[in-house]
C-alpha cells in the first residue's frame, strides 16, 4: 500500500496475443505520483509471441520507457511474469528465460523496482491500450487528450494501492485477490460502506477456512434482546476474521495477498506463492479457499 503523499513513478503494463497468428501487442503507461498523471503511454505490436511473451514485453518496454536510476513500481495482471521476476517461481521455458534475463539486466539500472500483481479489473487502462494496439496492427504513442482522459477514467490501480488516512472505503469488485478495508470500520453499526458487505453471504465457490464455535450464552443477561439479522451476520463475519488473524499460516496468506511481503524470507515467499492461487480475500477481509 502507498501513502497519499507518495512521490514516484508507477508503470502499468499488459500484454495479449492471438493464438492463431501468434501476433501480439503490449501496452505500457507511466504514471507520476502524486496525482496519477500520465507521463508516457505507448502500445507496441509484437510478432511470433505467446501471451506470456507479450506480458514480458510489456514489462520490458515499460522499463525501457522509464527514467533509469529512479525508484519504480511496476504493476501488471500476469501472476506468472510478476512472480518469475520476483524469483518466487521457476522459469523453465527458454523463450521466457531470455526475457527474464533482460528484465534482470534492466532492473539493475534502477535504484529499486517493486513489482505488484493485480487482477485484470484494476489494470483496465493498460488492457485498453494493449487491445487497441492489437486492433490497429501497429505501434503507437498516446498523444490525443481524449485518449489520455479515457485512460485516466478507466484506471483503477490507485484503488488497490493507495491507502487513505481518512476514508474507510470498501471496494466490492468480485474476484479480487485482495481488497483493503479500513480497520475498525466494519465494526461500526450502520457504516454505509460495510453494511451490505458484512451482511452478504459468502460466494458459492468459497469455503471458510476456520470453524467458529458458538458463543457461550451463560454470561448473557436473560433480558438481552436478540440481534438484528444484519447485526448477527456482521458479528459472525467479524468473529471469523478474528479467528483467521490469530492463525499464523492464514496470517501469512493474508499478508501475501495484500502485498505485504517485506517480512518474509525468500524461502517462505516461494512456499506461500505456490498456494496463493487457491485463496482469495473478500471485501470483509475474510480469507477463503476457492473450490
């Protein structure tokens, strides 16, 4: 997560390829923070590539576009490319190994390069640029104000990466790897950003990872009023979340999905990365296993 006052450059990239013709494209956008202003946006046409090749080309061209020596955050929706460059999973295909070697060489020219994986829903600006490039069949640079304004409108990475000290937002996009919820907001009765989320049922394809025991009623006063159904649901999800936060393994999974990996050893990162595709965090902050 980035603070609102963060100053730096974020690269968003994407890649695509047609399996029938092996023609592909990639899109790269450099954003200046604070303000998320577009510094540069380019689409590149590619020949004889797979989808993973195209994703790598997006990262490589983006690194080439960026100013060398700066601190850079690269954001993409390809888990394979991100985790291979991070060293979390092996790269066994020769065509990708060559591109990985080039990435390592370019990374060394920056003060630091941080890589962040997001779901495609958050990467719509780079996805749009990539798709339009493939449709045009040629490389191009975004110069028109209308195109830049469209990229800014569909851009959603800031929703994933920025941390506000004032708001308590809940983003309820389905299928996200992680959604940030301001601590304490979900426990405020009637909080409009969490009321429906906390009361909603878990998706059908999910399985809760902990068993929550029934609370003892021995200490309750006989005169206590029954909970409202919405209050009951919110309390149930709160207890599940508390139980998960007390489990070390589940905490590691939550931290990884939230991008908080600085405290992990490389061995631990690789171990957790092998299973994270099986898990997701929903808008309640509850970890569940995908069926």
